[in-house]
């Protein structure tokens, strides 16, 4: 660049020539905010390629900040290619849109994250893409519902709200046998509970995509909305990146900075919230008002043996396994909905709110009617209440639950 000079202050401030020294290293990476990216010349502008992350062209295609976060997320989940999206739901949408077209069919677990089902019933249907719900706890049901035009099977472990842990190995093998792509909502596992791109540790069994709501554990603060989609397949990665680009999916640098700052502590936070959730779940097992505790790590919870296979395999260094900070309880059907609502309202440490993975414990009562097309396998009758543990002391949370139960959960 040639030397430039101007007598006008505004021009001087915009085109000031100072460049700081390049050799600067600190615990947190630098954050780059850009829509426009400068090119040294026209030839460079025409030659640059963003798809392989070898260069920068425009803010929506990536910056050093977003590329850094994508690569660190690949290290977390075991993938090779990653794109960032504005929310967990947008990550699910990008994964579906990248491989589905009019005339295709997609299978979705009946216990999947509700908005993914709503997306199928809305946009996918309007685009000529059909869908069917299957029982995730019955691999034979999945096999029976595969169609000649089935192009994608969604997986989720555990199921949303009711926390059933499916036999992912069996479900994946069925899909592989029929050459059908698989996408896993890996928000609960977060890359910590099990490895979706190497389920059995032998490198032979892998999902094709993972979608991850970074809003939850990667953020950890309850203050950022973001998602990611990941794959190990180069061909699928290109489809993913092109769909991501055409939809204009991108994230803000400030949000990237927040996730990058939180990511190094994710394993410790996950373990701490897991430990508290188990303590609370075990307490609920002793309560007369509770007819069932839904927590994959507890014996008797639907799919516990499948959870053990993936999350606490025999001989691993952590024999208790990993199970996140999320669980549900079924309260006695003799209670009224008003009593259950009053119980949630009476809690002092728990706040009423959606999402999970943040520092504050949450509670939400749910009515499963209308959310499922069939009665969940292994679920007892009653009122479902979901809990997410934060970082409060477990004993404080238990005392809070006990006090609210004494006041509201009386037959």
C-alpha cells in the first residue's frame, strides 16, 4: 500500500497507518468483528476461498474468531467440519435443509426436542418433505418406518423431557444397513457424555451429523443463543457449508467471544451439575409424592442399560459415567395440576424458565398431551416436572424441594 496523507482529521482517523506488533498471546483469543473484509488487491479477492477456511472473504463466511470456535468445538465432539448458527433450533434446521429436498422423507423420534418436530410439521412439510415419528426405544419401529425415500433419521439421547436413553448403537446400525443418513441432537451429551463420531471407541460406528445447542453447556451462562452443526464427512461438509451460506446463517462476534471464554470450563461445569442432579434425583426416589424419577444414570429409568453402554462403559476411568444436570420426575396422578403449579411457584432457589446448563437451577412443569403422538414407553401416569441443576449447593436445593413439597404436594 502506498503512503497516504490527508489534512482532514476524519480521513486521518479512518486511514491511520499504525499497526500493532503481531506477536501477542494471551489466555483468550482476539475477537474480530467484521462484515467487510479487506483484500490487498483484486487478484487476491478473486482467488480467496472461504469453504476450506484458508482465507477470509466476508463476515458471514467466517472470521478468525468464528473459525477458532468451530475448530475447538470439533475437538470437543470429535468432528472435522463445523458451522455456527444463531440458535440450537437453527442448527437442527441447517442440518435438515442441507440433505433434504422435495419428495424426501425424514424420521424423527417421537420424544425429540419439540421445535424440531414443529419444524418438520411446518417448513419441511411446506417444502414437500414428509416426516414420520418413530419410537426411539424400539429399533424395530424405526426399521418398520423406513421408506424408499427416507433420506435422514434424527436421533436424540436422551429423549426430551421424558429422558429415555435409546439404543443408539442399534438405531445407527439399522440406518447404516439401509444407507440412510443420521443426525444426532447432541446437546445433552455435549461431547462429554459420549463420542457421537466414535460411539464404541473402535472408529467403526459414527453418526453423520451432530447438532448442538451451544446455548446450553458450551455457554454455561444462560445469556447466549447459538448452535453448531458438525460432520466428519467432506462431501456432507460442503453441503452443510453451502446451505449455511445460502441461508445467511451467521453469529455475532461478541457471542463467539462468550462461548470461547466459557468453553475451557465445560467439563468441570458438566460434572458439577451432573453430581447435583443425581443427588436431587436420588432424593426424589424417597418421596411419596413421586411415582417415577427419569434420569438415565439411575437404575430403572427407561434406557438405563443403553446409557451405561455409551456413557459408563466397563473399564473406563470414570466408572460413574456422565449424565448432565437434567432430570424429570413424575408426580402422583392423585395430585391436581394446580398443586403441581403451586409447588413450582413455591420453590425459592429454583427459577421457572426454559433452557438449561446455566448457573441457576430451573424447573418447568409439562403437559405431555399434544407433545407426543403415542404414550411414551415405560412412563408411569402422573404429572411431569423437569429440573435443571445450576451451581447452588445440593443441600440448599433439596431443602427447597422438601419445603415446597410439604406445603403443596399433599393428597
